[in-house]
């Protein structure tokens, strides 16, 4: 990508979804802090930008032309909502109780030798409680409203949306909650030393750290799709319907 250094992390991942894995590798936050440019993000993290750009180029070259990654910014918003529900919401609801159980178990068995496990289990509990409420709000309020916006666009039925701009408020609440979940996930990452297993880790310990690593990646992608694609596009669509009504 030309001039990639001045693009934001969100713009890069939107255009080249495979960039997400590179940003994960360098712990560059492309979801909640996606508005920072690659230059600024690398400077803040004291990373050699040339090295990151080389990795981004290499990732782009590795993309299988026959099976390119999905470009979510091209999706209709109702299809994007369905994707979020089917993949990320379903995954979170299924995985959180499993990870919770594994963390409780290893905190009990290994907590004395590895006290960080007790803290990690507590942080995960907090994140799980917050996210369960968060998913419910999206599923019951925000997502149905986005689907209504899409329907109104197709049916040229704008009269439901001519009174007020509704969406800005729930979106800002959701973005604050994303930030909180991201902070808790960062703390878990830090306390675990980047999911670094000690010599005496048992099978459950290994499973829990692997599950947390997968969960972290999924959370980042989930928040990226909402913060950087769904929310701005839904706001813009509401605005268009508002203006023409
Ligand atoms: Fe979500
Ligand atoms: Fe969300």
C-alpha cells in the first residue's frame, strides 16, 4: 500500500484484513485505538516502522488469491450484523464459560505458586460479566435498529427516522464498553506475560492460556468490525435517512 505510514491502523485493516495478524504480533491496537496512524502507533510503541511495513507487505503477498479474506466494509450492514452475531457473539457466549471454568480451576490448583492466576481469573470474571451485558444490549437494541435502518433504505420508508438521531448515544455507550473490555484483556495479557506458560504448567493451564490468546484475537476483530465499520456506517445511514425524510 502506498503511503501506508500515514494511514490509520483501522484503515489498513479495513483495506487489507490480513494486516490484523501483523498488528496482533506487535500488539498494535487497531480496534479501540484504530484512529492512530501507523507512524504514530509505531512511535508510541517504540517499534521500527520499516520492520512492521515489511511484515505487512509479506502478509499481503501470502494472501491466497482464490480464497481472499472477507472484506467486511463491502457487506450490507444487515449482513455484517448477522456475521457478528453468528461468529463473534456465538463464539463469545460459548467460550466464556469454558475459559472461566479453566481459570477457576488453575487459580485454585496453581494460585499459590503463580498468584497472577488469581488476578487473571478475577479480571476475566469482570470482563465476562461486562461482555454478557454488552452482547445483550447489542442484540436487543442496537443491532435490530441497524437492521431497521437497512430495511427503511431498501423500502424508501424514511418516516420512522424523521424525529431524532437515535443511534449516536447507544454507539457511544458500546464504544466505551469496548474500551473497558479491551483494557481488561490488556491487563490479562500483561499479567500472563503474553500467555507465556511456566515450566510446571499442566494441561488445563495450557488450555486456558491458549483459549485466552484465541479470545483476545477474536475480541480485537469483533471490536474492529463494530467500531471501525458497522458503527460509522450505521451513523451515516441514519443521517441519510434523516436528511431525506
Ligand atoms: Fe458485538
Ligand atoms: Fe460490541
